[in-house]
C-alpha cells in the first residue's frame, strides 16, 4: 500500500459518514427501488448514516436541483446517485453532474469500468459512471443496475469511504 494513502486513511479515522442516496429513474417507485434498499442496508450495516433519500425522474432540472439541495445539507459528506449514466437519450445524470463538479475523480469511472468489464465484457464502455467534488461534498454516480450499484459500493466506495469524506473537507 501507498504510505501517503495509508497515512490519510489513518487520519480520516473510521467514524460514521453521513450520506444521501439519489435514485434517478423514470420507472422505479420507493417500493420498487431495490438500489436504495441495498445501499441503505449496506451503509447502515457498516455504521454510516443515510440522512436523505430522493427518487427523481431522469430530467436535468431535477438532477441539478437535488444535487444543490443535498450538497447544501451541512452533515452530508457523500451523495450517491444511481441511474442515468448510459448513453440513451433519457440518460442525463452524467451530463448534469459533469457540468457541476468542481473537481473530478476520473479514477472512479476508470476503475468502475474495469471492474464492470470483468462481469459484462465490452458493454462496460457504455457506462458513464463518474465521481467528483461539488461544494465540499463527494458526488458518486453509478449506473442504475443493481449489480453496478453493488460493485461500486463494495469494491470502490466502502473501502475508501472515510478517506473520501475526510479529503473533501480537510483544510490542509
């Protein structure tokens, strides 16, 4: 492991991180949103706090409004969007987020697509999974498939969750 990354993980600690979940879907309802159920269960099981949940249509105005709303919540350190990252005309989450992010984490999308390639082959290139920082809040955006959400959470987000949350708010 990298000594600098290990040092940062140590400084970040292992406390609870407060998050928000946003499902972007034209078809899901709160009762059928299995991604929300999975994310909330795994995050709380790991000792974190889900402070907000929103289910929105894949409309640019709604994506932007919920990003602004949730990033303004003082305790929310991470917002996890799921859905709207493909290339169909209705997939607009990536387009909105990419315009709003102040800093990007290209490695998130690259690693996500690498992991996805191992499971779905060349179709992984269709994903526009992304992450970055907006108003001192980490924003992560994954495809809406349950398997994609699981891969992102278990292999990328949870292993670095405290480190990620610490990095976006630290002063030096």
